[in-house]
C-alpha cells in the first residue's frame, strides 16, 4: 500500500514484508499507511472509475476495518480502526468526484511541477466572474452556467486526451481548468 515496508507489527513485533491490514501472527489491526486514495481502496489508479466499483471497494473496506468491529479490542486497535475508517472514507470522497479523482490520479504519477494557470484561463475566469456579478436575470445566469459547463466538459476531454498520450503538463493544465470551472459551478 504505502512505502513503509518492511516494518514490524506494533503488537507482537513480527516482521511484516508486505502491507497488511492485520498481522498474520497475532491478528491485530495494523496502522494505516500513508497511501493514495486508489491504494487505500484497492483500486487501480485511473481517471475513469465506475461508481459501482468504487462503492463496492469502499463498503468492502469499511466492513473489514470499521471501528464498530473493534469495540472489545484494546484502545490501540480501536484507534487504528478509527484511523482506517477515516482514511477509507476520505479516499472514497476524493474518488467520487471526477475533478478530485483526476487530481488523485495525477498525484500518483508525480508532482505537478508547479502547474500554473495560463493567461487565457485567467482571462476566461475573470470574464465569467464579471458576467456573474452583472447578471440580472435567471436567463443570464442559466446561460453563464451552460457556458461554464461546456467549458468544463472541454477541459475534461483535454485531460483525458493528455492522460492517454502521457502529456502530463497538459493534463495538469486541464486539471487546473477543471478546478476553475468547478469553483464557478
């Protein structure tokens, strides 16, 4: 899962050579590793993730690691179960939304190398904010919303194309564009 291997079980100190939820020797729950959302849920890193697969992975992890299963265990195990539950819930929330899932996906590939919005994107954002401030009717707001949604879809398509062709700077730029659109929607 994370990058802490090899390590020892916190309870019995057995050497563990792989990331595990439970120690194979003593059966105690292990602390959650520092891992990305995909890894925590046991899913492949991807821009596209069927909602049913995500929910299935989430509920499977929660059934296995939920704190309610550890109420009669020592407080350390209860704490690790709570930490697992929180980490799994956070991973699920991150992967549910396309933009945050895209950010998580790109993060698995490495840092963004300081991606900054282009002047054209900043000008477009300024124009949208100006139009929003000046809108006086529901029709104007609906038109602006449609424009932003169309622009968002174009950014998503660019992100998919850049990712498929492994053009990571372009993928990061498209992700920034998505973030700007999401703020307005």
